[in-house]
């Protein structure tokens, strides 16, 4: 009988689900173990009931989520009545473009994982170990030794291959060295305000919206539907929430575009591959010229409005962010929502948005090949622009923010270059734009940041790495080796990293479920 190859998946979120799916589709004899630190596998932190409440929305539509065994929309249509009632979903109105609460998506992944584990072939076995933390990974001969901790009981396990899929980091959200300080908005259930009933939220993207909505639902309630939504406090005490970010802008409302997406005709992966062959030096500049041609062909009026003297990454970012800054304030947010609603109704495509959404996917294939200088330029100037352009949020999320603002409970402040947040006398003090306010509660809601491999905390594995830039790619590297960790003396060891925080350095748009699915397929093929 063929000996089964032992594969360890460190982390049990959606990335692990997609990796398991791809591994089980292979013909090899495998014994796969999934280690999940939380009490439930499959959902991951962003979609876990332990970290989110049912009112927090994901910013990805049903049709954009790569199917596991069935699509999310088909899974919702076939769900039992209890689940549909819990989330207020009418079975006959389920649509592929629907947005859903995070915890519903988490339930989908958990159920799909359970079905995958049951559906393996006779020569494959799957074990899922929850509430089990992998403490470290050590190279051992041709394989690896994992040190694990399950409820204080320590053990060692040997595996032939290891896949690091540890998902999001929360920077010790339970550690609160200062009263009123939350280093992450998650778990949202833990958020609370002090006696001043005021919270300063650092950030203005989806994580910050989660913090604002989570606190709003703790101290009040939203009344009505998407046609007329208002917010009411549960007591006569006021609630003061202030979002603070460098630009002081909120994400735009989700916009209409064709599904499936149409491929770009000028800025294509094949042409970027040809540019790579010309050498690494100046690669970003050459690629950006190609991007300019695509954007100018698709939406010449938008390019003209930017009024760029030089179409460089720096110039483009400056002009784009200036355009966004001109649309600050809740009046602009409400206007954008009205435009997006009309575009959906009329099936109208805003071409510059559609082009930039598709272009960021092409850029994501180039970034791993950039030298350090171009990588720094991309991360500083272009990554924030593309994240803003495609990182739109559900219309319901915008409606909730507008309801909070009308109720006098929400404001947003631009920190700019000179704004500061400091701690003193038991309060967090915001000084920006000529105003100074104090808050008893401070929530860091800037979302997942890129992290080095060492920040994952696997010290022995970190010491064994042959490079400090483990996911940098070269032209001669095989595609299925792009996530393989190169160890000292073992350049072809079967160990891979598709941990979201680490991927973000070389794959800056890796937070999405599509990126998780694609990385999982690459790694499963390599194994």
C-alpha cells in the first residue's frame, strides 16, 4: 500500500478550505491535518461569530466568492428556513450580486469544510484539530516537526509538507495596556465606550465601519430599511464616534460592472511578462506606461480630468488622491451612493473604476518581481490608490454611516500630515484640522497590515529561512514554486507560506478571497 504523504495546514480559515479542496482533487495518497487555534474551523477570523456580529457586512458579492463545493448563492438558496430567518433573507430573492453578513459567509466556509473532510477518497484522510495552536515549525530531515499546544497539552508531530495559512493577525486584541485602548476592532463584541460615551476610531475603511456599526448597535439600533434608515439611541445619553484617517475619506459605495469581468486588451499579463524579460531595473516605470495606454483608451475624459503633466506612479497617486479629497464630507458620500444606486439600476459602468479594478489584478502578478526600490514606490503610491478605487463597500454600510451622522453620533476627521493622536490624563486626544477633542476610548481599526515572516512568531522556522524576502520571485522560478519558502540548504523543501499578512508585502491585494483561492491552487499543485 502506498505510504500517505503527511501534510499539515497551519491555520483553518478560508485559505485552508481552498487548499484542502485542491489537495483532495489530486490523485496522491495524502493524510492532511488542519490546525486551527479557534474553536471553529473554516470561517477564519474575518468571518467568525467569535469576532463579528450578524450585522457586520462583507464587501464582496456572492458571485465574486470562488465556490468550494457549491457557490455561496446556491448554498444560501438551499439553506434551512432557520438560517434564512436569522439573516432576513427571502429564498426567492437570492441574487448572485448580493452582499451578506460576515458570519453568514463564515457559516458557508465551515459547512463546506466539513463536507470536504467527509468527501475524501479512500486513499486520503483529513483531520481537523480545533483549539490547537502550532507553536513552531522545525526542519527535520526531509520533513518538519511541528510543536503544538492544545489546551496546555504540548506535543510534537512530524509532517512531510507544511502550508502556513495563518490568516489575519490581530496584534493582541485582548491586550489592553491602557484603559479604553483596543488594538483591533475585533472581537467587535468586546468594544465599549467609557463614561464620556465617546470613541475615536483610527481608520475609515471597512474595519473602521465595523467598529462604528458595532458600537452603534451596542448603544442604539438602526430603524427602517434601505429605503429609509435611521438610528435611535437606547438611552438619553449621547454617543460620539469619530473616524480619523490621513485622507479623511470614506470608501465609495459598491459600483456596477459586468460579471464575468472582461479582460483588458492592452495592460495584459502576457505583455508584462515580456517587459520582465527586459530586466528588473525600471520595470515598474515600463509597466506604468502600458497602464496609462489602457486607462486612456478606456476613459480618456478621466485621464484628462487628472491633468497630469507626467504620468508617473507618484504623479498619478497625487492627482487621484486630490480628486478623492475634493469629495470629502457626508454630502459627497450621499451623492456617491445615489450615483452608484442609479448605475446599478441602469447597468451603467464607470469605465475608469472598471479599468482600475481589473488593472490591480494584473499589477498583482508583477509586484513579486519588482526590485526593492520599485516595490517601495508601488506600496507607497499605487497600492493605496488601487485599494481605494476597488475597495468599495455595500450600500447598506454607507446607509448606516449616513444614519449615524444624521443622528449626530458620527463624524470623520482628516489627520493630514500634521494631525496627532496622543494619550494623557486617562484620555486619547485628537488634534487635527484646528480642532482638539478627547476620548475615553480609542480603537485602532486600520485593518490588516503587511507583516514580516518573523512577526508570525515561528522562531525556529524563521531562523531556517535563506532570505528575508521569502516571496520575492525571479524570472527563472517555476510558477508553482512562488509560495515555497527557501530554507538554508533546502531550496526545494515542501514548505509554503500563504499567510495573508506575509503575502501582503509581495502580494499587496492578497486580502481577498479570490487571492486566497488562487494561492491555494498554486500550492496544492506544487505539493
